[in-house]
């Protein structure tokens, strides 16, 4: 134990000793009670020593010094009240000394309770802050910083399990593979900053058109994958057609003609994610070969 920690623990006991000697000194000036009930003294002494123990062990739980000192103050006051209660069984007290226990016991308990409430309130706020920070760190690790969609690292680590879980619940899972047409030319012509703006805009459009149950990933530089659980191919087609139109309209605000080539397939049960992406990619390339800016649906 460090010297400073030992001093912090011992200081309250020094106060206890001093206050105990002062209280006993004043109480001894009164006459003793003739018929002392030792059972009452024993039970009240057990209560009296509780705050003495709490002062030591609560130091472990309190990280905030102000809260700890507040608790120690409350416990010392409570201790003096219960000590006076013990001495009441020995001496026939009068005046203010006879009222100390009625004032100090509830006051000490209130101060101690306040310190505990402040401690747990502080800890709750800290825990909430830590949870938010951990969530932010986790989200940053699994999401693409530019588009806000799940990244490829998360896709490769979780998509097989995800598809397995979804296929146990849903008989139809539609998958869309999206590629931006002529994106390299756009980057070369308009610059990489504008290229990033386009990717960010597409990410926002994708997030705005998917449900909470859907999953959207940035697979590569200009390639995206969307999983639509419990969705027929026709419904997925309607969704990506709207997306294709929205991105075409919004890209004109940047002075760029932008189009998407998209392939839609149905997930086959027990199919791993690599095979799934390979099939979706091939269907998307059918859209490329047929003139780009279109959606191809495979029913196989």
C-alpha cells in the first residue's frame, strides 16, 4: 500500500479517536447508572463499530475523493451518535449530551446516503459515457468511414454467419451488387475529392432506402452489396431502380452524369458469401455488357 493511501485511511481513525476521547471525557462528568444492562450495551456497541469498519472498506469502492470524504464525515457523525447511545447506558446524561444521538445518527446517515448517491450517479454517468465510447469505437471498426456502410472487413468476418441466421428465418433473401459506371474516368476527370463526394452521397442514398432489417456493405472502391432479408426479387428490383434514379438526379448537383450497373440475385441456402458475391458480380456485369445504367435480375 502506498504511503499516501495509508495516510488517507488512517486520518479518519485519528479523528475517531480524538472525538471518542472528548465525548467520553464529557460523559464521565455525569453519574453512572446503577443497574447497567450489559445486553443493551453489547447490541449498541455492535452498531457503533459498523461505521468504523465501513470507513476502511468503503475506501476501496470510492474513486472520487470528495465523495469519500463526504462519506467519512457522515460515518464519523453517525459513529458519534451511536457511541453516545452506548454511553447513555452507562451514564445518566443531561442537557445537550443526552440529545446528541437523536441529532447525529440521522444526520450521519443522511450525509452517508448522499455520498453513496453521488458516487453511483457519477459511476452511472461514467459507465454510459464508456458504453457510448466503446460503441463508437466498435462502429468505426466495422463501418466504412466515407460512406457509413459496413466495411469489407466486417463483411468477410460476419456475412457467412449472417446469411446462415437469415436463411433459417426467411425463405427469400434478395442480394443486390452495385457498381458505379465509369468511376475511374470520373475520378480522373473531376478529381478524387469529387469522387469521394460521390461515394459519400451514394452511401447516404443507400442508407435512406434500406430498412432496419437490411444490410449494406461497401465491398470495394466503387462496389456495394446490399442484403434484403424476406424480400422477393421483384421488390428488390423496385428498390434499386429508385436508388438508381435518385443517384442520377442528385449527382447532377455536382455537375456529374452518374449511373449505376446493378445485379440482383436470390441467396441459395447453405451458399457461402464468396460464392454469393461471385454470382452477384457476374449478374452485375451483364448490366455492364448490355450498356450500363441498368439492373439485371437473375432468377437462378
